[in-house]
C-alpha cells in the first residue's frame, strides 16, 4: 500500500532524483532527463497541449478578419 503524505503521492515525487535536462520554452518549467517533449525547431516544449498552445499563441478570429 502506498502512503500519501500531504498532497504528494509516490508518483508525484519521481522527478526529485532526476537531473534537469532543459527548460520549457513555453512555460519555463523544468524538463527532466527522459521526459517526453515536443521539439519545434530549436525549442523544447513539455508534451502537454497547454504548453504547446502557449508556445503557438494562436489568435482567435472570424473569417471576416481574413478578407
């Protein structure tokens, strides 16, 4: 049985023993050795849609704006 101390479970603590490989070019957070990432050009981004969206920063518009 796994113990849960406070808000951290065993799964949340896996990265404490790992080296920081890089920093996310979208959010600035740490990226650890062996973690899955998006590579966009020379940018390294967490493999989350939130970071990818933040990096791309798309603008929402109607088709009227395209004319």
